[in-house]
């Protein structure tokens, strides 16, 4: 697969959701230990960090697993019950990239990005009838400035 061969090795961090990680690893992922194993497999392709996102797993807790050469860190947070989750993966990856560009380390960038996305989901404006968008502007609301 050209993606693995040409791009992954050049990445500072990759942020696959479970279906993407399954496709890249060729294995089913059904729990946090399997997320960790997938992250380790993907790290071996040459990138410097892998964040396997667990939002597709069922349950009341959402777990994300960061794998780097220095080790593994797992974040857990309560699932926010909402249909307004369109764009969470892209938003998270963009927020991580912004943090890295601002000089944060990988863990700090992931931590801040996860907090940003959680607040954006919680404050989603409720638009549309399907999976609506997040509230990307939540830091700009007067009560948060």
C-alpha cells in the first residue's frame, strides 16, 4: 500500500481511527490492548508517533492510545452522547498539528487537542438532522474568553 510505504514513515504523528488502523494493520481491533498492538505495528513503519483513536469502540468510556518510542500513554474520557460528531477526527488531527507547530511535545499536543475536541463536541450547535458539526469556535465564546 503506497500510503504505508510513502507517507507513514515521513510523519511526525499519524492519528488513525479504528477502521483506518485495522486497514493499515490488517487486523481487527476490539479493545484497548489491541489498539496498543496496532499502534506498535504502525510505529514500526517509521513514523515517530501513533495515536489510535478509540471513538468507534462501544462503551461509556472513550480511550485513545498514543504509542511512541518512549512508551505508551492511554487517555480515557466519558463518552459524550450526541449525534454531533461530524469531523472529530480531522479536528483532532488539526489541533495536534497546531500544538506541534506551537512547540508542544507530542503528549502535550495530544492532551490539549483532546480537551479542545471534547469541549467542541459538548458545545455542538445542533445543526442538521444527521451527524452535525462540532462547535469549533468554543474558545471564542464570551464566557470562555
